C-alpha cells in the first residue's frame, strides 16, 4: 500500500509499509459461508500434528461483534465505482465491466451528466461502447445507426420509414440504464436497471471519504486493470508485511529500531488489530494510524485526525494554526485510498489515490504520468505472485482458506479480518449470479500478463498523452539522425569543414543513441517491465 504512495510522493518517507499488490479473481460457483463456532476471529485454523501446537502462543483474535443471525451482504444493492472522471473522454463512449456486467459509460451533453448503460444495443446486441456520440449528443450504435438519449430511450432508427409506425418509441427499442452519479471525481453506478432503483441516490449514496472532499488535500488518481481477482487484491493491500520483500529495491521501508536486522530486507513484527467487524466492514489499527474496510470496494488507511477544539488547530506552543496557514509537520495528514472493483473471475480493477495536505505543489508541478511510472512498477513487482496464489487458493477451495493458510502473526490481522467478513456475511466470495462457470482464465504468457499498455496506458489520459508524445519524440530523433548523416553525405568535398563534418556525425550518433534509449524507456514504462526477484 505505502509502496504506491512512496512512488507518488518521492520526497516523503512513509513510516510503515502498507499493502500494494493486487490480485484476486472472482470465484467458482458460490459456496455457502462456513460456520464459525467462536465469535472471535482466529488467525489460523489447522489440525495439530503430533507434538505440534495448533495455534501460536498469542493467536490473533480481533474483537468482533455479531449482527442479527442470517444477515447477508447483498452484492447487488451497493454503489460500484467505474472510473475516475479525469480518465474519461467526453467525446467517446467507454466500455467497462463491473460485477460481470458489461456497461458503457458516456457523457450526455444534453443533461450534462455521465451515464451508465447496458453495453448492448437492443437491435442486434452489438456493443454500444464501439459507437460514437453524434452531433446531437446522442449515443449512436455504429452497427445500424440507432441513436439513444440519456434516459435510454431510442431517439432514431434510420431504417424505419418516416411515415410508418413510430417503432423507436417501443419499450423494446430502449437501452437498460443503470442509476449513476459522480462522487469524489469518480463515476459510480448501481448494478440494477430496474426502474424502482431510478432514484436510489436519494436513499443510499456511495461511500463518503472526507479527505477526497477537502480542497486542501491533493488527490491525484490512477487506475489499472488487474489480472487477478477482487479478493486477493483487497487482502494484499491490507498486508504491510510483504512490502520489504515483494517490493524490495523499489521503495524504502522503516527499518527495525534498537534491534539487529534479521535479514537484508529488514522485515520486522507489525502490530495490526481489528476493533469491530460487522456487515458494514471493519475498523483496523496499525502503528501509524487507522484503517477501514468499507465493503464492497474501499480499503482506506489514514493517519489519526488531530482534535480541533476551536476555529484553528492548537499548536504545541499554545498558538493556533488557521486554515490559511500551511500544515506544520505535526499536523501533516495523509490517507491511502484503494478502491477495488470486482470485474470478473480472475480480474479486478484498482483505483488509487493518496490525498495529503502537504506538498500539494508537487502534484501541480509534476505530470501525473511520472507518478504512474513508479506506481505501476510496484504493482508489477508482485503481480505474478498473486496471479499464481489465486490459482492455488482456487485449488484448495475458497471456504478452506483459513485451513490451508498458516497466519500466526498479528501482521495478518487485517487479511484474516477480511476473510472473516467475506465468509460470515458475503457468501465467501463475490456473487456472480451464475454468469461464470467458476473457472479462472488461463494464465497468458508473462509479457501479456504484466502488460501495461492495455491494462493502464489506454485507460489513463495522462499516460496516453505521454506515450504518444514520447513516441513522436523518438521518431523525431531518428529523423534528425538520418538528416545529419544525409547532410554530410550530400555536401561537396570542400563545402563543409572537417570540424563541421565531425560535429554533424557526432550529432547523428547522439540523436540515434537518444532515440534508442527513449524507445527502451517507453517499452519498459508503458508496455512491459518484468521484475526478477532473484536479482533484486
């Protein structure tokens, strides 16, 4: 977690590593939640071998509170994030998948609002996301030209005779519309197109995060398609202990104090605990602050908010810091916000942002794509590990996770808490409603699995612009290299002095070397960057 933050703010050292990997995929046919005989959360459940204790001396037993018997989390009565607004182009429709539902997101300029439709034209079921926004601001299917308004109503069928029956007004000509809204600069939708949910926003709103609503905080966002599922993605982000190892050589982590390092990476005990767990998620506690799981999508860690008894914030010397003053070191606050979206079995989407009330100028000065270069490297560094891990979990069965995994230390408390919530309230896995067979997708070649272009660059406006610009610069350098050599070759014997010829040749070589270096930089940062743990 903090690994991603470290790359977004290089000048700030995070005190304690947080989960940054992602990987988990929707599961096989839904299994019934496992009965838990004790109200307390056990860190491990395993059968004792001869002469071996079944539990650690100090097992993780976060306090939990039982809710009404039979209370069940409804996966389809929740708001789901789709994409950050900053990465959506108003000029075109966008295809997305959430909870196994194919949706199209587009900007309705007539209503000045983002709309989320079922990505299916009612005519011959072609994807509307391959269409366009026409000159009247309607969503047009490019297969036969049918056009739709922001309410899903069909506005125009080119093949229908003008003097014939108004077939475009028939109910079957309409597109299914999902309730949608924008909160925290993210488009959210309700995964049920039944008309009874049209005004669901009046009864239930998307989760609220105060830092994302505070103008004094910076809040650059990023997004990436992840080739492993929702469950593994969330539990990995809740796990700070893996950071010194899975992300070694990429980020700095806090080193052990007053003790000898046990290994090169500097791993150490991490004190995590769970305070409350119910159908609405759970609260966690770590050394540098607190965390909150807000199901189904948000894992949110934050430094403790200072109390403010008056109009200003009390300082250690008794003075106050007004809102106009910059945040002193003692009052600097930041949050780590990970929004994990179930896409389909073996696939998920991550939206991340790390709001803070200090160093805001850095985000205004440095292009967003530069932060994403480091953040994507962090995501890549444990991507393959998690992809394989998910398949091993599938082999043992999701309901057997606690039996198969040995988690004896407090560093796994949040992960155990998430699995506890998943089993107790949510059926042990995402409810795909029978849309999938339960099998995970086949593992593609490593270069395809860790591809950055299709998983991030095409979906990020900043990185897409940078990618095109750097490719154009590479071509320009090659042209300059060839032009420099051409001038030397075309010039008559005495037209250029020896110094001029030498200069042009050096320039040609320099341009060529620069173009090759730039091509390598673009490939490793925008297309594919492998991570070999053995040589880190």
